[in-house]
């Protein structure tokens, strides 16, 4: 099979790996090589499904010894199979970079022969990029569960970020849909990466020239909507992962199934703990696709936990385990805790300002800085770009509420709901890299520069 045919197959097979993130790494280019990694973020897309990244997102191979029922590359699925050689992948990456199509590489893989064998192939490709082509751009690698610590360590010394997919939100779901994988096999490399990062920081304090291990830290990804796990279970797991493994990001990937009757039977065998289960009752034939709106709400909740001081148990509970699709999680929390409001902008502590819908981290800092110089009113808040159409229901200025505001609970809820209907939000689709289906000629022009 020719390299361009491999590229088309393996970029399409990689579209279920989420990596829409900034690099988290600042490394300037120098005269010894080409490329650089900039911490301000990688913001363009070169993945098959058009996610907002500027990485060549590709698999080393889509051949896999595992039969994970949610994965398009599972061994029982009838799809074209192929594998890059390390040299082929390195040549493609540097060709795209030199033509300014990408800023880096996001590399994942199916499991060919064994985790160690596959990771060695990936390591060899990246070694060629780093040492033969002197490529200093951003590289993110998905670590395969079950890989030995030695390979994980040497991989971390030549890449910018590593991640290990947690796969599914609960061990019972993992055992049912991915019987070849285990919780311990997934957590082992995550633990090793965490411990090595800690050791590496100590070494860098003592020896400034010590090599950096995965300077962008580690991340993980879980699939949302393949099982009836609730939003509360998902966010509680994410909160635990952030604390225990010092993760930079947890990515949430809305489930997009390939036809699989076996998957339908597996999903229906899972216990449902809530009437509003993530799996609808009319699911059949593996056709279920999780709404992107749910993925979006989970990312918003994740942001509140990481930057706003919330905990998962404050936003969700066993009694209310699902996020409101019509309200962003912060507004939803405020509506469930109206007894905490309104708060006085001129005296409220920062942690309470951050809990007001319409006031973000920058807004809270601006308010605290400005009120040292004098009393604030609503006009001043508007000049600070505080989103008053949300905030006015939860704050006072000098003891006064905003003029003509109806503080009735039902009115507040109605006012906070977006004018965009839920049906419209759920119909949003991910954009494609190409407006038309990708052809071999498209790929040929991209690689050779023949435009």
C-alpha cells in the first residue's frame, strides 16, 4: 500500500482521539533544528474531523489485537488495515510542517502484536523526527496501557505531552465493552508518568541541563455516551484524576459508534441507575450517537472545577446526576442555590464573585482591583465587560438591585436560557477538514506541495 493511501486511512481512524488543547510548552527554535513549540496554543486543525488543532493527528497503525466494542478499529470490525513504518511517518510529518500545514504531531495507535512493540514503533518515528530532522515542534503521544515503564520513560524524554486514555467512566463499563483492558493496566502508566514528572522536577532544580520529561504534563480521555454513566459519575472521576495524577486535562469524547450489533447488546446489558439515562430506550443496532451538547456541558463543568473552586458534588449529586442541557453548569448551580444570592459586589470575597454567572476569573480580579479605588455601580461593571444579562440576578451594587429586574425564580430561569433551541444545539456537527470528501489527489497535493 502506498504512503498516501495509508495516510488517508490512518488520519480518518484517528478522529476519535480528542486533543483540542494548547501545547502547554514554550520552546523557541534555534539554529540546530527547525520548528518551535509555543505555549500560547495550537489553534488550527489538520485532523480528519476538523477539531480545532494544528496537529497532524494520525495513528501509527489501525491494526489492533483488542476488541473494544466502542472502537472503530477493534479487531472484529471490517475496515481496511495498514501501518506506517517509522520512516514513513517521520517523512510525512516533516513534509506537512515544511509547507506550514501543521505545527506539530498528535500520535496514537491501535495495538499491534503487543503494547511494547507498538510503542517502540512510535518511539522510533519520533526519534527520527527529533534527531535526524532536528524537529523541535510540539509532539503529543498517546501511551498504550500495558506498556513497560522503561519505554514510557524514554518516550517521555523526547515528546512534549503524554496521555493515557481512561476510556470509560466506570470499571464495570470497561469490563463489559473493553474486556481486553483493565483498570490496573490503564492506571499503571499514568502513575509512572506522574512519579517520573515529580522526579524530573527535582532533577531540574539540581541540574539545569537535565533532560525534561514530558514538559507539557499528561492528560487523559474518556468516551461519553457509550454507557449509562451519569454526568455526576463522570465529573467525580475527573475530579479524582486531577487530584491524584496531577493531570493537565481530561478530554471528553462524545461517542460516535460504527455499526455493531454486539455493541447494542452489550450496552443494553448495563444497569441503568437513573430514569434519564444517557442511553435512550430506543437504542438499537449500534446507532446511538452522544450529543455534542453533552460533551460541551461536561467541558464547562470541568472548567468550573479546575479554575473556579467548585467541586463535582456541589454541581451534581446522586439525586440530580445530570447537567441541565439548557443552562450552563454555573447558571444551573446558581439557580439551585438562590439562597446564596444576591451578593454585594463591593464587599463579596473573590470566591463568591467567581460563583456569579457572568463573572469570570478576569472579571472577578478587575472588580477586586477597582473597588479598592471606590464604590462600584452597574455602569462601571458594564465597562469592565461583566455579562450583566446574567449577573444582575445574583448581585447588588451598594445594596441595590438592577433596575426593572424581575427576581422571580421562573423569570430568572427563562432569562438565562439561550435563545437557541435545544434541538438546534444538538444538531451541531463537527466540521470536516475538506469541504468535499477527501480524495487521493487532495492528499498528494498536500504532501508534494503541488497546488
